[in-house]
C-alpha cells in the first residue's frame, strides 16, 4: 500500500520512465526495439500468442508499426510452433522468429520492421 501511494504521489515512476533512468527510453520502435521487447517479455508474450490476444501483443504491434494491430495476435497465434520451436530456443532466437513472422505477413504492414 505504501509503495503504491508513494509512487502515485511522488511521480518517481513517471520521472524514471520519461527521463530514461528506468531503461524505458523511447527509441522510436523498429526491429531492434521489437526484438528486445520480445526477449524481455518472452513468457508473457508466449501466453498472449497462445491466446491470440493480450497486452504484450498490443505493445509489440505498436513497436513494430503494424497498421493492422488487431490481426497481429491471430497471425502470431497461427505461427506459434514456428516462433517457439522448442523449450530450449534462446530468447534471441524467439525474438528473431517473431520479427520474421511479422515481416512475412504483408497484411499486417509492420512498417517499423523494415525489410528482412
């Protein structure tokens, strides 16, 4: 309770995020940002991809500049086995697989990812 009150009244989270001191600097999206996001949020993203929707998919769609963010979840869900090839796949490999899946679906129009 104290932490929630303190964070809400002292604006320390807001300051940390906007100033970059919380490693939350806005890099403008792109492949590197999207891949780092996937690697950092792998477990939550895996759950959302399995469901075909969720907060991490929405955030990823924004980072990737997808014009059809609503379709990102179902597109990734259809490629789940290609993204999470096995339990021993590294975070980096999963990140690469997600970026490739987004790039390969032209209907998503993920402009921030550029060409592969």
